[in-house]
C-alpha cells in the first residue's frame, strides 16, 4: 500500500498537516480506516538507509483522503525525512496498520480523560473530532477532558479548534499546562508548569484514561494516574524511538555479542547497543513488528538463556514477564543470548 501527499499546511513552525491519498496502483481504497489508528510508514533517507515510523491517522476525508500531523524534529531526523518526502510528493509505503484506540473504544464510556504531551496531541485530537461528529455540541452525561502539556501555546496544533470546542461543547473540558513560556496571565484552564496528576482537579473518577506522548512522559503519567485511580482503565500511545540502553561502560568496551534464535536455528553476531529487533532485521530474520515503541506487542520473544536490558513497555502483562517474555523493540541483548520468537 502506498500513499502520496495531495496537500499540506503548516500548523506551527515545526508541525505540518499532510493530506494523503492512495496511489493509483494501491489497493488501499477498499480498506476501512478509523481515526486513532496508526500507520507504519517505511521509507529511505538520502543515503538510502531504511527508516520506519508510525503516525496516527487524525482524520479520514471524503474521497479517500487521510490526514496525518507530523512534527519535524530537525535535520537528519526521520520526521524531517518523511516530511520532505511528502512535500516533494514522493510515494511512501505503508507496511501495516494498528491501534485499537478509536472512538469505538470510548463510545460506551461516560467519563474519559485524555492526557497528551507535545505532539502526542494527535491521537486525542482524532478522538475529540470523532466525539464532536457523534455528539455535536451537547451530550448530557458525557465528559471528555483533555490535559495537554506543551512548551508554549504557539506549539499546539489546532489550538483555536480546541478552544472553540471547550467554550461551546458541554461534554468537553480543556486543561493546558505550559512548561517553558511565561504566561501573561493564568486562566482557569491555562496554567504554568507540568501536569501534576496527584493534585489536578479530576472529578469524578475517569472510567478510562488515554495517555499519549514520549515514552518518558507516558511512563510518568501512567504511574501517577494508576496510583490515584487504581480501578480505572488505561491505554497508551507513545511512538518515541527506543533509545540506546545505558550500560555505564565506555565506548572502548566491545559491544558485540551473539544471539541464537532456536526456533529458526540461526545464530547471529549482534551489536549490544542496538535493540534485539534491529539486530534481527539486520540479519534478515523474520519477526512481526509494527510500532517499535512497546505498544502493539507484536514482536514478543521468550528469553531462554542469557540476559537482556529492557526499556519500559506498555503492553506486557505480569504473566508475560513471569514467563520471561520480552519485546524485541524494547530490549538490548547482552552477550550470548538465546531466544525463541513467539
């Protein structure tokens, strides 16, 4: 499946909306898509190095258009590469779709909390737009609150749309925390500082929270929310690329090791500073993967021997961890590791 940019618009100094459409040769037109799903894009940089990133579908337009919001994080970043490819109207491959956080997941809920950090606003925006499409301006008994953390108000895409919905919809409440810029004045819903989940005015208890942002932001918010609302459901979207695991060693230490995949009867040499997933892909060993961020759970493996260093994930259960199951996208191999892909 391939998509190409039909039009784009600059939302902030670094964030752009891309309206994509299927290419003539794509079979994409007949596949139903819901805002809130994420698409896995595969593309190459100017050095022909393969890249993969997931982006949230914000809106689906009549005529088969798909809107995505992408923040350009600077020269040589994957987001900068894909943004330029779209601007230049290059076709980009969509290898997979995923995500279960759509309007259907909150349709039956009366009280939903959305928490977003930075560009993590894309999924909440998709859900809020769908709520407005179904509810209109009035939905007695429904509460949807968005708690948004941003550097400054100028960095928030579609801020005027959110402010309008806040002022006119009886079901929607907006809370914005500005972390860097100095505010001229505080209001009842715009205030300085970080989100403090322990003291924030959230009543009654949400039936469900949806937390979106960087992996670090999501991990902090999930922990704080679960302490305050232990009986509420939590869903997470965090597409930050997993960073190199900290080892406490210097660059002079040999970072090579071996990894054996017993159910494929393969032994490979690995770079211990790359994830298990990246090492497997580099050696053409097949393993399911979509998000590369510890969300979808498609790249599970069982550790048979050796050890791995794992970054936080948002999908493994206590039972999975007890059975020594890990995610390839969140794990870094130590030397002489034996795994089974499941």
